[in-house]
C-alpha cells in the first residue's frame, strides 16, 4: 500500500504519495485525483527507478491508503499542491536526506531529458502548458527553483548564463542538507516563512516532473 495525502480545494483536489516526492496528480474530485495518480505510476517509476530501484508502480488506485486530508486553498485550485502535511517537520536523518535528494535530483534529470528530447520538435499548444517553447519552459523551471531555494532560506548563486541551472541545483542540495541536518546555511536569505525540507522535496520534484510530462505530452510525433 502507498500512503497518500489528499489536498482538497474548492475546484481541484491533489493526491500526493507521502513517501515518494513528485508523485502527485490532481483532479476535480478525490476519486479523479487518485485515478490519475495511479495512471502516472509507471511514468514516475521511469524518473526514480535509477535512484530508488525498489519503486514499483501500482496497478490501480486500490493500492492507495489515504493517511491525511488537508484543506487546500487558492494555490490548490490554481494547480499547485501547496499545503504542508502534518509530520513534515519531523526530524530527518542522513539516510532520509540522501533518499529525498536522490528523488529530487532524479526528477530534475527527468525534466532535463524531456527538454532535450523536445528540442527542435513542434509542441502542441492548448491547455496542457499553453504555448511555452522548450526554452521558455526551461527558464520557468529555473525561475521556480530559485524561488523554492529562497524557501529553504538560502540566496541563489550570482551566476548567469548556461551554468546557472547547475549552480542553483548545487546550492539547493547544500541548503537542503544544511536545513535538514540543523547546520548553518552558507548564504542565508531573509525569508520570513520557510518550507520544511520534506515539503520542499515534494514541491520541487512535482514541479520538475509535471513539466517533464507536459513536454512529453506536447511533442508531436
């Protein structure tokens, strides 16, 4: 059984696997969200199997056990799993940190692969991502990671150009480890409301995978 967190807004509901950051899908109802989560299990497996080979996708939603129901808000209805779960502030050990980072980095790598595969291809327009090009999608993902980094309490590196994404990700890894293990940050930001490392992992991995799958879906064959 997979533990699942359900976040319900007024118009949209998210179902997120509690122990597998990034595996989160939405629907108009709880049932639709759970069905979508199950349907995306094999795609999630492709993203994380290299770093967590024990993951096996479920056949259907009967494999899910709802362990928490959270009240969503405007962010949920906009299309973002935006509520922290009970227990997100629980202490993390070194093995926990390594596992979460492996999944986040696997999700980043999945987006990078999707972006490379979409280069030079025609992308369908419409509700699944609108009209963003690969370049604009990559810039959007980078911009989001910079914002997420500030929620870990760290400033982004002062590097521009082709190496910025790599530098931001290295800084995220360092900041995540520092926050999770109670160590000082190298370049702290003046952020009033911080995310827990657990929630950061779910949010960052979800965002990267959501856009990776979007690109895969929009490439014309």
